[in-house]
C-alpha cells in the first residue's frame, strides 16, 4: 500500500491522471511458506486501494504466478479459477492469464458478467 501511494503521488507530480495509473500487486506462488498470507494481502490491497489513494485505480495481476511450480495441473487450475473469482470480487480490473487454459478464460468471462452486469450466455463456457 505504501508503494502504491508513493507511485500515485509521483504519477500526480508528473501529470499522469488517475485513469492512466495501473497498480500490479505481486501475486506469489501459493506454495511459498507465506503464499496464502500474501494471496490474502493482494485481495486486501485491491479492495483498499481506492480508499487509501482517494480515487479509483485500475489493478492487474499475473494469475499464473499463483501456481508456479505446481506439480498437479488439475489442482493448479482449480486454485487459479477460485482465486480469480476472489480477485474479481475484490475489484480487480485486468488479469494476465494463459488463454489456452479455457476454464480460466471461462471463469474470467463469468466473473466479468456478474461484477459488471454484463449479459452472459452458456456459449462463453467453452471448456
């Protein structure tokens, strides 16, 4: 949060408008000793950024970092999908994800439909 506040202040000094600022909280592998705590902190950061900064800010994360080094591909996919839904609920704007993981893409579409009142169809569930 401190780094985000500092970045926002520096961006303001050079004339960058809040709409152009994108914060990328770092998602670390869930398998790290403190991986679950850091995953929780990223969710909190995304939720609290607008309050801390005093304006709405766009956020992005690299989803695959969460399961880096995972041996069980099926379990890794499930973890990514569940965390993606949590990120969407926290207010995430953008996600970097592997577009060849069709279920992750379908999860992103579904979350976007719910969170942004977008029309959804079964055709988006191409898994």
